[in-house]
């Protein structure tokens, strides 16, 4: 039996599903990751689990062995427009949002301020405060070879059949703390006050790898859960032929599972059940062309209709041509485009997609290797004749 003094010394008690009891903080990705400390060493970061506090803490490695003396951002905040100012500030101050990761006042030393900006998610019409980590990322060794590729992960998921569910971790990045020695490099200015962020944030170049490493380790602690799950950042696919989604849910701080045959969205694709099988389709309609075009905006706009679809026919070639035209018309990513040809091209592409989406319909294929799928050749006849023979440059792998 534990008395109130004992519980207070342990830092709170939590009783969750399955009569599972844990002590300390409730903010960890998993409460039952183990009773001994864990330290995972990767090429450009380390991440450690403290069973006493139930907290995962990440620390990145500097490219030069030590961090910069100071970050030289000249802009403390990219002022949001009047239309998004109110939701932007409200999102910053939400206890479960960015405010969950701020510390005020700042430590004695602060190595510069990261620019803060408002990013609008067009399809959700949601405004998010985001940090500009470009200068900080230049001092952190990037190693992307181990990062999961979304298209490859989707191919794996499509092979799992129809009896599957998706679990979405709650505020996944914010569940991982940042080593205190690195806090001064994650500072922002908001309403004339400076804040130090103590949690992992989207935009840091090591963040996707951290979010691959931690859930993968947690899920691997149970052999059945390891066999029946596949994680991509904060989304976890559960094959319920192997393990129930409710069993996986017990181990995580997450949203309720979504079963794909109930109509769900997975990595921006819409999934529904037809004739006992899952069908995958475009998750969002193609939006209108932005008023202000830059190379960055053109690349983002062309990426949306392609998404993670395995076959898109003529749209693949048209989007590639638009991006090449944007490259030729600009010298930098954020230079405005005003040559009068790219906007009509994008508008024509959008109109054609809305009238006849090349991603619709079924594809018939024969397996070239057991359990994998076939290779479909997408012949772009707009290429020069000497390049048409090089099939390696234009193959698409269909779902197996």
C-alpha cells in the first residue's frame, strides 16, 4: 500500500486502460517502455528514456563537434496577416500545442533566436506556428539515408490487406524532450517576450529520424506488436490479423484507432472498402493556383496532386515540366515568377485534373517477383527520342 506522501514523492500516479498503473509524468510516448534507462545512439543524434520521469530526451550532434556561437537570424518573427493573426496566437498559447514546450524566462545564455512564422494548412484551414530552423539545421549533420520514404511505406501498407487500423500519436513531436544544453538554440520571440522551447519541433532536420527511432523501439518491446505494426513518424499501421489495435493503443499516448474499412485518411490518401478490398484515392481536391508564385510555391503546388499515388499518367510529366519551367525562370527559391507562362500552365493542369483525374481507375498487373508487384512503364513521349529508350528513368512500382 502506498500513502499520499509516497505518491507525491513519486510525482503523481496514473491509472489507465487495462488497470495499468504508472508513476511520474504522463507525457512519455509509452508508459511501459521498461524499468531500466534506455539510450539509443544514432549517427547524428542520441535519444534516451528515463524510467524515473517517464520521459524521452533527444540531443542532436553538431557537424563541427560544437554548436555555433550565435544564430544570426535577422527576423525574429515573420508577421502573420491580419486574417490568421488571431488563430496563430491562439495556437501558440494552447496548453497542448507550442505552449506545452516553452520555458520562460530564458536561461542566462541564449545563442540567438529562431524566426517564428505562421503556416496555413490549406486543406484543413488550420494555422500552425512554425519555427524557421534553416540556420540551425546548417550546423547539424544531416543523415537522411535511414529516413523512411513515404511512397515505400505506403506500398508496404497496401500489402497488409483490409483488416488493418491506423493509430495516430497525440502531438508526437512534443512528447519528446530536448536536452537542456540545447535549449538556448531553440528560442523564439512572441509578443515581445523570448521563450525557450524544451520539446522536439517539426522542421528540425533530425526530428523525422528521432520520430522513427523512438516508436520503433517502443513497438519492438513486444514480439506480437512488433510483427503486427509498421510506423511512419506519428502514424502506426496495425494488422489486426496479428494483434488487436486496442492492445497497441494501451502502450501509447495516442488518438483512438481508425479502421480503414470505415473510410479513413492515411498519409493524405483517402481509404475506403469496396468488394472486401481497400481502395486508395486522392485525399484532397486540387486547389486553385496561388496568387503569388515562386519556385517554392510551384514545387509545392505540383506536389499536391501527385501526392503519394503510385501511378498518375500524364500528370507526372506535366508537373515535372512546370517545375523545370519554374527553375528556368528563377535564380532562387523565393524569387517571384512573372514571366506570364507558368501561371496559365498550372491553371490548365488544375482544370484537366478536375475534369479527368489520371489517378482514378484500376490498374491490372502481373507480379514480376513473388509478394512484391510489377513495374509499370510510364512512357513520357515528350522526352527526346534518345531518352525514350532508357526505361530506368521512367518506371513506377505498383502496389504489391
